[in-house]
């Protein structure tokens, strides 16, 4: 038998909610699977932000942040004039 820590039934429900959220399932669907009266309860109590979701959110918001280009465009001549 594997030497694993004890897992409560509640831990399994919590993990299921978190994994379903990470898999992109709507909170309403997760709420219905768990048998909750409202999706707000599910979101507030049972789900955690999985690292993958946090990473995806960071990448998505970074796409909206303007950045100053540090590289020269290929068609802009180098300072000092002609290289011939």
C-alpha cells in the first residue's frame, strides 16, 4: 500500500472543482456537478485559482500592455550613415 496522506471527501470535492475550473468548465456547470444551490457559493468556497489559470491570465493581460521596442527595425539604417 502506498504511503499517502489521508484524504477527506471534502478535499476530493475541492480538488474536483479546481480541476474543472482549470479545464475551462463554466462555474455554473461545476456548481451543478457539486450540487450547490448557487454558482456564487461554488466560486467563493470550493474553487482556487490554479497556477495554470494565473499564468494564462498574466499572458493575456501582457498582450494588452504596450511595450517600447528595444530592437531596431530591419529597414532603419544604423547610425553613422552608409556601411559601404
